[in-house]
């Protein structure tokens, strides 16, 4: 619920900068769409500019977002796009209180500089492999000292996990760093459990994965281990939901499914804008990704009261899941198989872990609370403008 203010509060204007946005798939963009609805309730007006995505023929403005400006209509001409963005920033940035970069769209940080010269405060999010220390390593050693100094243009760096925060602290002092995890809208009503949609029976055990079909998510691991999980004769189904981000990898997944002795029990579903119906039919959620900044699908599944079996990613998944209390963490294929089998064999434990997971999300990852933290950060920065 949005906070109640004793007196009218001046709305702030925040410009969110992305490399990709809809219709291109991007987790950060989809998350901003959800977050922006809550920011509006906290008197934050959100506009969006996008570097690389082509403007669709019909631009659908998400709730909570006022305007979207696309610059990616000149494929193959990155310099021209960059110059157009710089000109646009020089003309329009002064209208905003805060410019929030959700990706490093500008290796020279020229847009950060223009924003600062225009009187804006600058926020830089780090969400996957873009912790400040990792970004600096992407430059030649000769240029790293200069880029380290340019990072001072960032008023506050926001990390979504402790791992990313630790990186950022090596570049900017603690006072200019924030740890703000991602959040999820809490379910307000039970979703209909429509198993017939995927041909599942009511007595099947359904395991769901939600995420991009790409090598980083290691969906192949789930397929290759499914036969061992089904070895005891249980009717165990594996539902894989997500956008097909890497066509060659998706083809390898299809071939692996076709070769699997449990091929009939594996469903490769495409992208679902709202995966809540997939969570609703599942008995547990699995997650084998090898690299994450956070792992938002974990809290989505947990909010749906699903027990989660996730690969241990230190500083990321172990800060979301309390092993043995709100889910299970694994490191090896044997650990994974044993964890899933144990939950299949014990419905009582599945339900207990699911209930504990839902309560943990309610306390720690409610999106309205996360939006309030961003709103407070924006307002603090705006009040410090000279």
C-alpha cells in the first residue's frame, strides 16, 4: 500500500534509461513496468528512453509510465544513435529530478555527465554482470583509472544482491551505494489450477521452471536430470516456461527432450507475459541458472507458495532462500536429484516449505515496499540538488 502523506507532496520526475525494452525481451524492462505502477502511488512520475530497441509500430505505454522514447531505429549505426541520444539529453535532461540508468548504455558515461551538468541526480543500477568492478575490467588497463574517476558521476549505485554490492563498494564509498533487492506483487487471489491446459493429470507431480531459454539459465541441466528423477515411476512432469532467447540453444534443448526416455513428460512452453497460471499448476519450482544478479522468478514462485529447489549462487540465491526453511539449495546434480525426490515423496514438507516461502516474500520482497525504498532514494537525491 502506498504511504499516506500528511501534506501534498511535490511529484518527482524520473527518467529511466534502458538499452532494450519491449518489444525486445528484457527482464529489467519488464520489472520497471511492474515497479512504475507503485512509484506512481508514491508521487514519482516515470519516463523511459531506450537505446537499442526499435520503436514498434504501436507503442503500448505501461501503466505508471508517462512517455517512452526509442532511439534504436537506425540499426548498424551506433555512433549516430549515441549522438542523437546525447543531443536529446542535452535538450531534455534538465526537466528531470533523477536520471536512473538501468544498464551501462554509454561506455564513456557521457550521458551521465550531461545529466549531472543539467542539474539531475544520477542513479546506476547493477543487475547481472554489471557490478562497477566488473564493468571497469571490460576496459583496457590504461583507461581504467579514468573510468574509475568517471564513476564519481554516479550519485548512488544500486545493487540488487549482496554480490553486486560487494563489487560496487570497491569503486564507490558506502554512502553512495544501496542494496535494494527486487520485489514481486503479492497474489491477491488464488489462480485457477488449470492442468488440462498442458495435458497434466490431477495426480501428476508438476515441476516448473520459468526463465529465458538460454545457456546461462542451464535449462539443459533440468532436462538431463529429469530421467533420474522419474526413475521411481512417479508421474513427474517438467514444465519449462520462458522466451526463446538463443535459437541454437533452444534447438539443442528440443533434441535433448526428443532423446530423453521421459520425453512425453517434458513440456517446452514459450514466453508467458503472466506466468502465474504455470505456478498455479506446479507442485514445486526448480532453478538451475549459473549466473544471476538476483533471480526474480524465485520470489515469484515463492509468493505462489511453491517450494523452490535452486542452484546455490553465493551472495544471490542464498540471500533469497533459507536452505531447508524456505526452499532447498543444491550444488551438484546428485544434490539436485535428491532434493527434488525428497519433496516429491513428502507432500507435507512441500506444503510447509511453500508456506514459509510465501511468508518470507511477504516480509522481505513485497514490491510496494521495494517501490517505497526507491521513492525515498529519489526524493533524498532530489532534495540534495544544488
